[in-house]
């Protein structure tokens, strides 16, 4: 009885194995170079330019705020030096020390604000960039899916991708199975018409 079950199981496994081999023989696989597509897509350069401009604007504002902080620190240093060298009466000296402490507190607050501002702006810029990048990837994937249907591929692999061992995933593919040029043509045509 047990041998009949094993025999039946063996036949089923063999059937599925040979059926799978037959199905794979008919499978048509294409390739794309996602790095090239991403780099040569006109919208990518537009997003990079926008990201760079936003980053430069943030950097300029941060530099302005840092210059303001430096100015306040210079004032504190001058006031501290004046207090140390001063031979003013105790009451006037206490007023100057209080003024110096107030300026130090304001400078510390400005420094904290500067750090928080930098962190918030960098996070916002990073989030915007990731959103724009995802939009580009979505555009690319739509065109790849359309081209896959046009060419009748069952599967498309990214030949620019690397395995965990830093070895290309696709070691060889015939050039006529690469749809990168077609994808780029469609993407850049759509980008130019917008």
C-alpha cells in the first residue's frame, strides 16, 4: 500500500517536473538596463536639477543663519573680554554680566534652532526626492510593462542589477532581447510632449 502511494507520488512529481520543463522552453525573457534608463530619462535630470536647486537654497539659508549665529558669538566674546578687563563698579559689572548671559542664552537657542532647522529641511528634501524618484520609477515601469506586452515577453530582467555577491544577475543576454532603447524612446518622447 505504501509503495503504491510512493509510486503515485513519484509519477505526479515527474509529470509536474517535465511539464515545467516544457513550459520553460516556451518562456520568452527580455532584459533592460535600469541604470541606463534611469540616468538617460530626461525627467531624471529635471528632478536632479530641482533637487540641487532646493538643496542650494536650503544651504544658503543655513549659511545665513550660521553667519548670524557667528555674529552673536563674536558679540558675546567681545562683551566677555570687556567684562574681564573692566574696572567698572560691581553694580554696572553685574548688569554687563547679565547682558552677556542673556546673549549666550539667545545664541544657544539660535544654535538649537539652526540644528533643528537643518534636520527638518534635510528630511523634507530627502522625502521630496524619494517621492520624485518613485514617480520616475513608476513611469519607467509602466513603459517597461507596455513594451513587455508588445514584444511578447513573459519576463523582463534588469541586466544592471547585481546579486548579493556583487555579481551581475544577468550574465549574458542577446542584444535583440534588450528593450532599453525602446523604453527610453517612449519615456523621453512623453517627457518632451509635457
